């Protein structure tokens, strides 16, 4: 069973991801249909960032995965045996 602090941390992560998903959905799907002089546009970044930010996040994810795989392979390699 999860402790109270684990549940709070999990609920916080779920709430953060839900808010981020809703923000991105409104930004990418709903905002193009609203007039560009409307006040709601001041709460969102430019549309070019809608592509660049997920691309940057994916690049960082691949970089961290590559570092992790390199580290695991480096630590698990067997020492070379000396030939006689």
C-alpha cells in the first residue's frame, strides 16, 4: 500500500499532467478558432512553440535514455581476461 506522502505526490503529478494537457489542448486545438485580438491569446505562447516545446522535450527524453543505456552497459561489461 502507498503511504500518505506517496498518494499526495501521485495526486499532484496527475493534477499537473491534467492541467498541462488541458492547456496544450486549448492552445493547439481551440485557440486557432478564436480571433487573434481576443484577450485569451495573452495567456498562451506563440504557435511556433506548440511544435518546438514537445520536440525539445522528446530530444531531452532521448538524450536521458541514451545516457541511461550507456551507463548500464558500461557498468555491466565484464572485465577482459588476460591471455597466457
